[in-house]
C-alpha cells in the first residue's frame, strides 16, 4: 500500500518538475526584429519589471494568461519572458490552448541562432 503511494507521489513530483524546468523543444530563440511583420509579439513579463515594453504588441503577464487568453489573436506568436521558468510555463500553456508559438526571447539573454 505504501509503495503505491510513494510511486504516485514521485510521479506527480516528476510531472511538476518537467512542466517547470524542462525546456520546450522545437521553438527557436530569436530577437523581436527578425520576423516582426508576420508574428504577434506577446510579452509575458510582470508589469512591475523595469524593462522597455514598447517592442511588444500585447503585454499580458503569465499570471493573467488564463484570464485574458481570448484577447490573444490566433496568429503566430513571439513570446518575451523574463526568465526560463516563466518562459517554460507560458509556452506550455499557450501550446495547450492551441496557439502556434513561432519563437521566443528571454530578457537579458542574447539569442544565439543555431544555423
């Protein structure tokens, strides 16, 4: 009985770690200016972070994505996040809702195109 409980707890723990810390594959890191014409730039950083939000078309923090998901257009998205954790959670949520994420950018991290 206790072994089943331990297996369930470990499985749930592994799933939580996977969702938060394992990177979302097959989405390239690019800068905003690369494909600005064809994509909607979605900034999921918090409101109180002191950065320039002028480069984004929409600014919806990750904490408010569930509430404002209907306001995001069904086009290709370029997601800007503050750190890797916020990016992983945001990308997984957007992909689970059927959005097509074309690229991403992390704050203060130069994107290296793997060509």
